[in-house]
C-alpha cells in the first residue's frame, strides 16, 4: 500500500495542502498520523476524490441568522440630514 503526503494529495486533488490538512483533521479523509505528518493511503484519496461535490460555497442556513436587524434610516424612507 502506498501512502501520500498532504502536498502530494493536494496536487492530485487540485487544492491547497492546507485544505488537505483540514480535511484530515476533520476526519473527512482517513489518515495515519506519523509524528506531526499525515500519511494518506492512496485508496483513501481515490475514495474521497470519487465523492461528487457541488461547486462553490455552501449556502448558509436561514435559521442561523434570523432577520432581527433594525432598518437603517434610509431603508425607513428618512434621508440623513446634511
């Protein structure tokens, strides 16, 4: 079994090595820790790369930010004084 470094995995996935380290820390990519380094099995990288993903940033949920903000004077129809 061949193991890859985060830099090699990043080149294969087309992302930054810091993104691969984050995925390893969160458990999205199964790894083996050797000291301060992640060793990623080649089969695990193929499994992760085969998972379909939507492009772009995930939408934020509506419940996370309720519409409690107050309106500015301009939104209320009042022009600011000069």
